[in-house]
C-alpha cells in the first residue's frame, strides 16, 4: 500500500476532518517543490495554503528555529521574552502609520477576535460592519463575520447566534460581478457608501468598527477597487470607529508590499496578521495604534501566543524579505505571471477575468463571457488536471457556491522567473487539456 493510502486509512480512523479532505499526503518539501506519499513531486503555486511565503523549509527560517530551540523553547505570556518583543518592534517598524502595539494570538481567527476585543473596548460599541462575501475565520465570533454559503459552512452558525458578535453586512466590492449592478467607471464606489449607511443606521448597540480584507481571497480573489479603502477609512473617521484591515492572507509581500494596506495611502487603525507570519509555525497578531490597545486583565489571550520559536521564525522571515527586497520581487514576478496568464486567456474558452496584486492572483472561469455563468465543474477538472501534471493551485469564489470557480495562484514571494514560467506552462497545458473536451 502506498504511503498516501496508509496515512489516509489511519487518519480516517483518528483525525476529525473539518476543512476539506484531499486524498493525498504531503510528506516533504523544499522551496516551491512538494512531494506526496507516493514519491510524486509537485510545483507548489500556493505556498502550502499561502502560509510558507518563503517556500518550504527556507534555510534561514529553519536555522532561526534551531537557534531559538537551543536557547529557550517556551516563555509564558506573563514573562518577558526577547523574541516576542523583538518581533513586535520589527512589525511596528515595517507597518504603516502609527501601528506600534502588537497583540499576539495563534490563528487568523484568534487575531480577528483580538481586534474585535480592542475595538469594542475602545469604542464602547459592539456592532461591526463586514462585507457580505468576507472571510474572517471559523471560531464562534468570526464565523458570524464570514460569508455563509450552504455548501461551505452548512450549519456552522445555526443555533449559535448567541455566541456571535453583532454584524452589519454591506455589499461586496466585486467589480466583475458588482452586487449593485454598476460599472466601475461610473459607480463612484457606491458599495463603500453602504458602510456609511450601516454605521449610521444599521447598528443596535453602537458601532465598534469596520472589518475589511484589502484583497478578498476566500471571497473569490477580488482586490478592493482603487480608492475603496481610502473612502471607507474616511467614513470610519467620520463615525469615530477603527478601520480594521484583515491581512491574514494579504501581508508579507503576498500583494506586493510588506503589508497589503501599503498599496494604498491608508493608515488603518488595526491590521490583522496570520498565516505566513510564523514562517510556517502557528502565530498571528493584531497590530494597532496606542488608542486601540487597552484590554481588561485576562479579557483575551492564549497560553501559546507569541511562542518564542514561532517569533524567531517570523523575525528571520521578515529579515529575508527586507534584505532581498521581496516586495519588489513579488511585484515583478506577479506581473510576469499575470502577463503569461493574459496570453493564455487569449486562446481560452473558460477564462473570464484575471485579478492580480503582486503574487495574489485569481483566474475566474466562466462558461460564457457574456452571462458570466460560473464554470464550477470545469474548475474542478482544471484543478485535477493541474495536479495530474504536477502543479498545485488553489480554488475559491463566488463564495464557494458549488465549490467555486476561481483558480488561485499564490506562490512563494521569493520565487524566480524560471519557476513562474514552469507554473504558467503547466497551467496552460492543464487548461488546454480540459478545454479540448468542451
Ligand atoms: C482573510 C482571512 N482572515 C482570517 C482567516 C482565518 O485564519 P485561520 O484559519 O488561521 O483562523 C483566514 C483564513 O483563511 C483568512 O483568509
């Protein structure tokens, strides 16, 4: 029996699966290469669930982890820890505006909850504005702030309403499928004005903040249109609530700059960080201004938050990103991959839209470019063909109805030209194979 099959049988017996269930084990990886339990190698175009922004087993991150383990492997949050403080200082140095206080957690959702606590404490309000296709996590608090598609989160908040924070939904900024039926050239960002309406009239206990992803990833790989964050920030300032930018996916050169918000002139009151932050280890954080940094004792916190080994990995990752100017690499390689995808689009029946910021790239597949009917089945087939040809890509969008029709590319941000060419070639081959059968 192959190692993949063996592992499958053992995990079916002992592991509760709650986030998908692919019949394949990943057993080793290096850079953008990953191998399965049967010795097959794949080119990883998604940084292992957009977590390993420097690729598998980056030597400098690995060395920092070893060095930290040689010194001290755990420090309780009640004591001072060198790695924890050094990382907070580094995150603040690199962050926009006056973001200088860091609240650590372990997961993206945990960090969102931290931001929710901080915002409620500072404003006295309880209600948050969130976008209708947003994704902010799967804890009791954050599932209420996340999109609801029966196929994806069936039952997840049924009967759990009593745990959920109050949220006010506003229309998404999805220009390719504008929920308001408008065109970007003439819409004057009408979707942003709903935030104003919600902050004025939508709340029952006082607004506490607006939570928004700068590039909606799970929601369909949709970048906020130019000017959107700026407009929403102005609205937040008028209502004296914080703009909380969820960069769990967008930070650390994923969208180009170190922080995705730095694509804009906006200096938000909070940025939420997760996924890549720990260089592969569990670590997340909210970075905020002094005005939003008060908590009551024991109101929030996790025993393992700011674990020094994860912090050491994060510091090493940030140092590599700065030293090697990976924001510039992400922009350059992202432009290259996007250009190749646009060439592929010319001969494609299925590609309806390509949306890119740095190395955060979505390719939306449709059956008909006029009607924009989602090509969900075809997307599954393209993904399967990619795997068969040795390429790993991801999938999301229009909020995963029938499991989505947007192919995701989010390769390591230190990727080179040859790897980008390889990813594009393998995708072109896989897409052509599926399209030949249509
Ligand atoms: C934008 C965003 N926020 C929050 C989360 C939740 O992160 P985690 O799964 O680590 O709780 C995710 C996860 O995909 C995300 O994409």
